[in-house]
C-alpha cells in the first residue's frame, strides 16, 4: 500500500505544480492576447489580429519618457543598493557581534511591512522636511525596501563563505584592498550579481512606493495603473507584456550567465 | 567631566568600529532616515487636528475618536478576514509544490523556482489586470464560453471572492519560497527512519515533516498575512470597490477626503497591528538556522 502511494505521489505533485504554473502565467497570456488586437476595445475571441498597438505604443513620446524615468530610477537604485547591502550582508552573516540578532530582525522589518503604508509614511516625512517629491525621492523610497531584500539575497551567499580564505590571504601578506578585490568579491560574486538583478527588477516593477513618492514624475507601473482605472487602450497590455518579457529575459539571461561562469570555473580548475 | 565625556565618546566610536557594527552602519543609517523617521512622522500626523497639513501643531486625539465613532472597524474586519482566508488557501495549495521543490523535482527544481520568481518582478496591478481581461464580460473566459458553447454567464468580477482570488494569486511566491526552505530543512534520514519504524505516510507527515518544516511555514504565513493586510490593488482592480479594506480607507483619506491626520491615524493602527504581530513571531526564530549558516 505504502509502496504504491510512493510511486504516484511525485507524479501527482508534478501535475499540481504544472497547474499552479499555468495559474501564474494565465494573466500574462491574456495580456499578450489583448495586445494583439487591432480594435480599440478588447473583445474575445479577437476578430482582427494585428500589431497596430505595439507600433503606436513605441512611437509615443510619452511612453519613451516613462521608460526612461523607470530605467534611470532602477539603475541608480541597483548601484546604491548593492553597495549598502554588501556591507549589510557581511554584518548580517559573517561576523558574530553583540546585537547581530536584533540587527537581523530590524533589517527584515521593512520587508514585512505593507508597502503602501511605507510609501505614505515617506510622503509625510518628505513633506515635513519640506522636500519636493520627484523621481529622486522615489529612488530613496525604493532603496528603503530594496536594500533589505538585497541584503538577504547576498547574506545567503555570505553564509556559505569560509572566513578562513580571507585570513589566509592576510597571513600571506595581502593588503585589505587586495583581499577584497582578489578573494572576497570573486567568492561572493554570484550573490552580488543576483542581488543586483533583484534590485533592478524590484525597482522596475514597484508600484506602491512610486505612487506616493514620485510627485509629478511617472513610472511605467504608475502609468499603467492610471490607464487601467480610466482610459484603457490596448497600449496597457502592450506595456504589460513588455515588462513581463523584459523581466524574463533579464532573469533567465542572468541565471544562464551565472551557470556559464560557474561551469567555466570548475572546468578551469 | 570633559575628559569623561571624551572617553565615553571614544569607546562608543571604538565599539562602532568593530567589524560587525562597522559593516552595519550604512544600512542602519538608511533605515533610520528612511524607515524609522517616516513612521514617526505618521505617528506625529495622527495627532494633528483633522484636515490640516502641517506636523507642527498642538496634538489632539480627535482622529482616533473619529475612527472609534464611525464604521472603520468594518474595514479592519474585512482586511483581517480576507487576509486570514488568503493565508489558509495559500498554505493548502503551496505545500505540494514546496514539497516537490525540496524533494521530488531534482534537476527541474531550478526551472520551477525561476518560473515562480519571475512574476515578483512584474508590478502586481499589471498581473491583476490580466485577470480582468480573463474574467470580464466579453473577455477570454466569458467570450470563449459564449462563442463556443453559446452560454452567457455573469462575470465573477467585483465580488469579495475575486479579491481573495487576486490576493492568493499575487502572494503565492511569498508563501512558496519560505515554505520550500522549511521543507528542505527536514532531514531525509528522519522521515526514512520513521517509515522504517512502521509509520504510515500520514503519520510521517503529521509527526515528523510538519513540525520540522514549521519555521518556514510560519514565516511564509506571516509574510503573506502582512502583505495581504497591506494589499490595495486587488480590491481596486478586481473588486471594483465592492469591499473597502483599511488600505483603501487610508488612501481615500489622503486623496479625495484631503484628511491627512485621519489617514495617518488609520495607518498607525494598522502598523501597530502588523508590527506587533511580526515582532512577536520573529522573536521566536533563529534566522541563522533558517538561512543556512552551519
């Protein structure tokens, strides 16, 4: 009886997982379908297929400005977040120090916090300081939430890092800078790289924080939300599909790169 | 006196300059300015007189009085209730996938993980809008039903059920990954030993796997519960405002009603609820063990 249960269980789990995966991607498929119509409104089954709205969307200057704002914010957030999170992860996972356990929980707190409330709180705080909100304040808002996530991602790599490697390099007469460049960074590289990928994508896709902190500037998710609420055009699913496919290419490309480098290293060694 | 102060200052600087503390400084500064201070300013605003826009005034309890006197408790109940239902559904549908990721998928586990991570990077209202296109009248589901089978059904959009459906959909990865971490913490030998000693599959699950995987499951529940309480897009995009959760009340207070202090007071109550819960649960956990320090 037990043996028979064992045999079909993995199969059942596989089917269930496939169903969940379909559930996850069904809305993206619907978005893709809705972007491929020629008419102004979405009606299924689609009678006139076409790429008209793709052309219109990319020709629009407004959309170009949006993409530029979103990408600029995401790039700057990535650069700053990785540096802060690198040090944070070392404090999180490498050293034993008094207060570390409290520090770890403090770092987790912003992740376990409703983002819409955090966005509002930041808006009030900027207001109290007399700072005008714009895409620059949005960078700061994104950092508050992105840095803790990236710290966790890098920490997982730091946990598996053997401090004896650094100590050996010091014993052999390497300077602090040499140790960082020749030992620490190469060993932690995969963690830093996935951290950067996370930072970029999380900032790129963020809506609740941007909503309250961008002021007069608009990011892609904000624009799409505004259009969903009022003034739907098939340009909305076009941008949605672009976001999804762009994230997929970055993520799969990044993962492939990590695999390639790892394979190259083991091959060389 | 001055010398003593200087000595204290120097020993504080020395303490801060130890390796652990030193590396923690940048992120602590960021969280101080970007997390602690904004929360304090929300707290400050919640005591400002209604419909004012400056922090520097005589404090009053007026806003909290309004919240107790009016029907805001309904929004809190809706938010809490929908979050609890969401978490329960997520535990049930995620466990088999988490078990598969940790145990039976082998080489496929990486691919499945990537597929489940990807949606996290697309903003949630875009993904929810995909469901609107699916469920709306004349959309993918109802349009197909009508043209293929000639059945005309009412759309399920704009009901409380569809809001919970949306939250289950959006927060699924946040349950799945902590849970997978939990399940992979169960040593294989222990479950094998239990079966060898004659335990049935159900007994192994209940007496061995579940308790050992509990830390991951609890973290997943906590994370999804908190996110579901803070959810706003689901009720607006799918729910069509049939149900008003607290987050929506807060947003209304800040936008249409132009009553920042009332919104701030609501946000403070929500923060106390969520923060208290998170701290109470996190206190019991040893993060080093869960995140994989040997």
